[in-house]
């Protein structure tokens, strides 16, 4: 048995301790927003926040996350909610498959940097691959989120 705290809720699951967190989130808990991309921690589609830091859930065993706070794309935080709003307003996604991981990485950036430069954004978003090439729209949405934060 493992106890996971996902999006502010406690989940007790019966699973192999070495099961990747991604599969516990998707297959056992039923939160399917976090995506499987490469299965090797290279593409960023499976990113979640673990105690506020972005991690690749496809390579992280559930035994290593017990008692820690996990936030998925279905979760909520001030920055994540504003990012989602900017994403919609600027029509960021094309196919949308990588966007949960992109949003999680962007939320982690804005949690530590209120006014990121383009260089800061580029550094924070390394490891998030978008096959559709929406990188400039992603960057614009992050800057838009900074503006939204100032207005509220």
C-alpha cells in the first residue's frame, strides 16, 4: 500500500512500489491529463510538480514520492490557473499532447521567478519537447501570465 497526496487529496493505493508515478496517476487514480510520451524522462509530457519542483513522473517510482505533495495538470495553484487562462487566450496548443508538461514546467518557473526573461523561460522549459513547434506561443503565454499576475 502506498499513500499519495495528489492535488490536495489523499489516495491510498495497492501497487508495486516500483510502479512509475505516471501509471499510478493515470491508471489507478484516474487523472489522465498527465501524458505518457517517451517513458524515459526525456520529453516532458509526463511532468508533475513534486513538492513544487517539476519531475518526470514516467521514471519516478511511487516509493520515492510517498508523503510528498504532487500536483498534476488537473490541480490548481495561482500560477497554474493563470497559465491555463493565458494558454486559452493565446490559443497555445496545436495538438495539445505536450501541453500538460509544458504548463507544469511553466508553473514551476513562475513559482520561483515573477518576471522571467526569455532566457529564463528557455532554461526552464528545456526538456519539454513540442513536436508541433509551439515554443513561441508558449513563451508568449508565460509572458502574458506575468501581465495577468500584475493585474490581479
